[in-house]
C-alpha cells in the first residue's frame, strides 16, 4: 500500500492487470485546495453547473498557485440548500452552498508513473490517494472535529499533517523519529527498559524515573518543534508503533498540555473498523481505513452475507 520504491512497485503491478491497484503516497507529492461555493440557482442545479464551477476553480488555482501536476481528485461535501443540510446537490434550487475539494498530483510523480503505465489518467484500475486521505475523512466525520494534527512517527522521521477546516492545511517533516528516542535510551544507559511492559516499569521506581526523564526530554523536543511549525492549539492524533509505549503518550500529553489545553491521543484501533480477521499494527491504520471505506476492497475481503459489511458510511462524495 505505502510505496518507497514507486517505480518498482508500479512495474510489479503491471503483472496483475486484472486487479485494481491502490497507491497511498506521501502527502508531499500532492497539492490541496478547498473552496467554499455559495451561489443562488433559480433553475435546478445540474451536473453541467457543477462541472463549470470545478473548471473555473481549477483555472483559478493554476493561475494563482504554483501547481505543476495533474488533477486526480475532486469531491464536495457540507452541502446546504437554503440553509438546510442536504446529502445531494444535483436537482436542487435556491441558495446552494457546498465545499469543493481539489487535489493535484505533482508532475514528478506523474512522470514517474507515466513512464511505467504510459498514461496514468487512462488507467482505470490505478487509484492514487494521499496516504492519510481516508484517515482524515474517517476521523473528521466520526470525531466531528474539523481541526487537528495527524502525527506519524516512523523509525527515521516524523510527519505532522495539520488539518484545518476539515482539510489539509500543511504537511511538516520533523527530525524526531523513533531512532532518535532509541539513541536517547542508549545515551542514558536505559536501553534495557525500552521494550519492558508498562506494568514492569511502573513497579520499578528507578526504571520509571529514568524512562520518564528520557521521554520528557523527547516530548519537550516535540512541543518545541510543534510551536515552531505553528502546529499547537489543537488535538494531536498519533499513528505510529510508538503508541504501544503508554509512558510516551502519557508524557507527551503532559508536556503538550503545559502549552495548550488540547490532548495527544493515540489512534491504533476503532470498533467501527473491521480488521478482516487479522491482528493489525498501529501503523496499519491508513490501510485498514481504506479497506473499510472502499466498497470493492471491503466486498472482496468479506463474505457477502457478513453483517460487518454494513458499517457506517461517514462520507459524502
């Protein structure tokens, strides 16, 4: 699902032409735009009206922004007609409001994929999405919050995605991966406690003090970087194997609350998501949510009569 060697994976996908392929790519490969559309329509709103609005916004976007790629995704939500929330806009009359989202894939990535597929835009079985896209929608619609930070902590780096007004606002890279914490454990002579359980450390006062001191320093660095990147004053949702370290989440939360009234929350499971009979790791959340939200994948992985296929559809597209 998540590709480091894009050309290699794309070439391998050509061997399975009958299948639909999903590429969940880093957000830095994309440009994101959101528009609030508010117009009065005396006649019924049509697909052509929507297409015209989309084309106008795309032209304005390319004219006023440095967009060098191709449009790969357009969708709308938050539809209101004469002030009342609606599920659909086509066929409506009156004062119509909706939010329009446009996503572009940068030229470098397009050229890379075109070198494999010929013309990516003609490949109906290739789906390109930002890694966090479905996770953003799932969290936004189920938490009923439009503003938060998605924090991905991997072995060598961190990615902080600021969600503002329900959509991408900024994507920041922080040099605070789990390897940095590992080195701190080593420098402080407490490597032996890195993989100990929460209960073991709690029962050992000296171990707890040493671990908490190390995690406090690590958390302070996060808070400093967050402040520098203007990522504070909103809840932080962490997706990472490090969420298994309860002491880290506790310490990070304590330090973060010193500078803001918001919370640090681990996201490693949800009762609303089907794991399809397997034990999933915390950093599998993006893929799990995609598998749940995409009807083709969901129906392929689950029997047709499985009641768990009837899960809440939390997105208007």
